[in-house]
């Protein structure tokens, strides 16, 4: 029964629009910075992209902030004006 629950959770997550948006942002982050951030560590609230990561990855993201903002805005079809860290 537990495996059925996991299967249904995967289906739910794959159909969730915010999850798809987060995966798109994750892919752009990886393309631009070569940094892999877990989807669960990415949040989008209004026009702010929130990322939970370690200081080393944070520095790499800050160095490429403008490119990431442009790419995230394109992927999400909304203007992202800021990246904040948790």
C-alpha cells in the first residue's frame, strides 16, 4: 500500500504546475551555474525567487544573478525581480 501512495504522490507532483515551474527554474540554474538545487529548495513568491542552498552555491548564484533572473522570468512567464536565500 505504501508504494501505491508513493506512486500517487509522484503523479500529483508531475501534474502540479508550480512543480513544473520549479523544475524549469532548476534546469536554468543548472545550465547557467552548473549548480544543482533540489526542487523542494526552490520557491516562487510574487516576483521573488527563493532558494535554499549552501554558501558556496549561493556565491555562484549571486555571480550569475542577472542571467538567472532573465532565464527564470522567461521560464515562468512572469517578471522575477530578485533572488533571495533562505
